[in-house]
């Protein structure tokens, strides 16, 4: 009983802490992230590229293209693109870029 209560409390705290912890990843546009990566001289960067609501196919492709262009013009290469699907719906992509 005590372990179950502790686990429930831990999960509740994690839910409330998660948005603040990931705000830097989810609330920035790719051009800002690319510029910060250059400024901080980062060798690799992973960011979230959201699939646009209502225009999932075209919106997702356009958002990925814009992100790729932002990083490519600053000397980064695409390392991986991992789609995130929730309940059968495409939500977006985790994209990793690396400087050679």
C-alpha cells in the first residue's frame, strides 16, 4: 500500500514538473535553436518539430524542410528524424543535427 502511494505521488510530481523541464525543447522555433547552437558552438542538437494541425502531411513536411534549412545553412547535417505518434496520430518529430 505504501509503495503504491509513493509511486502515485512520484508520478503526479513528474507530470507537473515535465512541462517546465521540456519548455526549452518544445517552445522554440528551429531558426532560433540553430542560431543558439552556433552561438554556443554545439556539436549536436536535438529539437522537436511539430506536425501542423489540420495540414498534417503538408504541414509536417514544410516544418521539417524549414528546420533542415535553418540548420543546413549553419553547417549542420541531419543525423536522425524520429516521428512521434500518439494514438495513431502523427504529433511531430524529434530531429537531431550534428556539425561535422
